[in-house]
C-alpha cells in the first residue's frame, strides 16, 4: 500500500514519473480521452480545516477518473471528531467505506497518525504547518511548464516561511535539482526553521535570507508569495504586527524579469494586488488549475495504475 504523506518520501524518479503522468492527464482531459481507471473505487475526502482548491480538485480528480466520492467538509464539527473521536478511530471507520482517504488536518503529523492505522492509502492534503505534498508537486509541475526546467533557477519565497507547508514540502523536491538559488524574504518573526537552514548549508545549496523584497525582485525567475496565516497565531496582536510586511503591488512588476513567474498557493488576502492578475507573469490561477492534473496522477500513483 502506498501513502502520500510527505515529499520526503519521494526520490527523483518518483517526482519525474508523477509529473509525466500529470502531463498525460492534462492532455487527456483537454482531448476528452480520460480513461475511467478508478470506476470501481470510492474516495473519501475528509477535511478538518477549510479548503476550496485542495478539496474540490481532489474530488474533481477522482470523479474525472470515474471514482465515486464521499466527502466531509469542516469535519472538526461535522463528524464524530466533534464528539471527541480520535483521528485513529475516524480513520479506521473511513477504511471500512473507502478505497483511499484524502485528509486535511490542523495538527502536524496527523496524516502519519492516520496512516499508522489505515488499511487504505492516505493522501495528505495538508497537516498543520508541516506538509502539503500535492501542493508542492503541482507547484513544480507549474514551474516546469512555465520555465521548461527545475534547475538553474532563482526562486524567492515571500511571507510566512515559518508556517508555510508548501515551502516545507517544496524544498525536499528542489534538493534533487542542481544550481538553484533560493531567497527567503520574511519578517524576522517568520523566518525559515533552523532545521531547513542547516540542511541547506549541509548540502551546499545557495540561499539568501532577506527582508528586502524590492532588492530581490530583479534577480528571480520564480516569485512564490504566501499569506501570513492568521490561523497559526495564538496572539492576534502578533498577527497584526506582521500581516502586511510584504505586499506585492503593480509597480513591483517593473522590477521583475519579463520571463519571471508569480506563484501563490492561495487563498490570498492582500499580499498580491489584484491589478497584477492580468499580467502574463501571474501564474497562480494556472497553478491552481494544474492541481487537478497532478492530483489525478497521484491517485493513479497510489493505486499502482
């Protein structure tokens, strides 16, 4: 049985295989030739945290491949978790009804806890500030589509880098690809972890930490914006202090390369000016669309199809 819990579980061949299959899914969808390879499957999508793109694209991916879907939105209050049921017991029940379980949870490592008792594949749709493997895979799929490569890039991550599960999921993938330079731009309260900093140093990967967005913009091929996540703060005053630290405005486009791209895992609050949406470098809605193809590929991966 294959689970998808973390991007750290993949080797480079796995990554390339999933990206290649996602490309096939995109082509098949556009040509109307998708095979219903999951016609005998039931997929459970259980989300203990709110979600638009991740939940609906996982459900759509399952339906496009012919599967049936059972779904619980806001499971923290609309499932037996509200009554105190543990993740383990919820997972045991889901294993009785579905052939695979897509789960998002506000607690880090919740997907691993679920996988420890599940008799069916678990697909981690985000666990706290820990991992979001399908988001990272759709991000690299997008970068490869837009730039044609995953190496020799300058990539800036901006915003809440302490709590960013896309960042935590992307970096293990990018460590397979040489000659990339990373810029980490954040308030001092939300910098990258010591663990990541140490790993980058150990692998001799070039990176720069900064609090100057304008100075960095002309250097980057990929600008990855993130929102400051209010739900990760226990003190609202701490959130208010940093929430508007780095806002990408229309005038910033003048500083960027013509061939650079702007990504964002969404939802955004105010960190990207809506006037930027029509610029060809704004890829975040194309990025979200790519999530459908990648998640179709991930279902086929866990079922060995």
